[in-house]
């Protein structure tokens, strides 16, 4: 099997946008792969929400993110696109971030031009660093990768502070600095989305956020607009919270879950999802017989 970086490059070269769901943890990544998706997005917001129980305000550390990516890469075979926020510091920090995430199993790494600590791009009050500083970060990321197929994604949040034209100018600069994919965050209309892809040639990612600033449009429309990736970063997380609340409400109301089977996956489905039969087979393969000999 080819490396995940190469497989991601092949997916991005295919027809139509790559549908990219987000995973805040390894179990969700397993579900994404089991459902048949070809790649998963490691959402910084999702990891922060699930691991820390905190909002997306730049609170996650590099070591915490690396641990999560390593666990996900061990759990699935599909490529992982990793949200590295601002790169955890200046250009030198970005190099260290890229090296550690690449070794952990990332197939793509996304960095953005917000100041640190960053905020969700659909929150108010976002601020960006200078274009030159971000260009340096992109160059540092490109130089740091060992695998030339590792995809570097450059995100700009300048739409909220400088306008769509300035955001596109930044995106073009990041592309010229070596970024493989561009992510102009939070365009406010379909017209602005079209402006992005026409103004700046290259691969583009569209972030579809329910309740966010960008209009939600079908995959076919994103294809017509010229986007290579349709990102749904935290829909799996939000769906999981709904399921969790439904089970908790049922348990609180009835005192048991005997009639809550339709609210949960079955015991067997759960064990299959986490690959228990495969681990059982490995345990039997390496177990010793009663006389101490290896099977």
C-alpha cells in the first residue's frame, strides 16, 4: 500500500471535491473509515472540545495534538488531514510542529495566519499576523517535511479583518511560498466563494460549518465553484453529543436502558468498531500453550 501522503495526493487529483469529515479522536476516525470515507480531518476544535471540554481558543498544546494524531494513525489506514492551528508559535515552532505531526502519521498539515492564541474562524474578534510572517511560516513548513508528498495547507482568516480581496492576496502569497492547498476561511456568500477560487488558482478547501459565517452548499455546487475539498470538521462531534444526551435523558427518565436499544449501537457493533475480533486473533496467535510453548 502506498503511503498515506501519496494516497491523499491521488485523492486530491481526482474528480470532484473530496468529502472530508472531522474526527476529534481515534474512535470517531474508526467510524469514518468504517463508513467508507477516504480521509479524515483531525479538528483542533474537536480535539479541544472532547479532550479538554473547552472552546476552540488555542488552548490545545502541540504534545496533546501529537498524541491524538498518533492514536488515530494507529487506528485507521485512511489519510489524516491535521489542523495545527497557528503552528504553535513562530516559523521555528512551525518546523518542529510539522516534523512531529509528520512522524505521528499526518498526511496533510494545516497552519493558519491568526495571531496566537487563535480562535475559531467563525468566532468574532479574530486577528491575523502580517502576511510576511505567515509567508515565513509556510516556507518553514515546506522545508521541514521529510516526505515531499506531505500536503501543506495554508489557511487565511483575513476575510474578517481585511476583506475578501486581501484574504485572496494572502492566499496567493502562501501558494507562492510553497503551500499545496489554500483555505480562505469564512467567506460570507457564494459570490465570495467563487471569487476565491477564480482569483487564486490552485487547490482550495471549503469549510462547511452549520451555524457559521459561510453558506452551506451541496457538494455539486462546491464542485462547480472549483473547490477540491469539502470539509465538515465537527459534524460527527455534534451528532455524538446529541446521541449522548438522548441516552442520558432516557436513563434519567426510566432508570435503565432496557428500551434504549435504538439510541445506541449494539454490543457487537461496538466491539467490531474497535476491532476486538482482530485483537482476539492476535492474542491467540501469540499466546503460550499450557506447557509454556508458543502457539
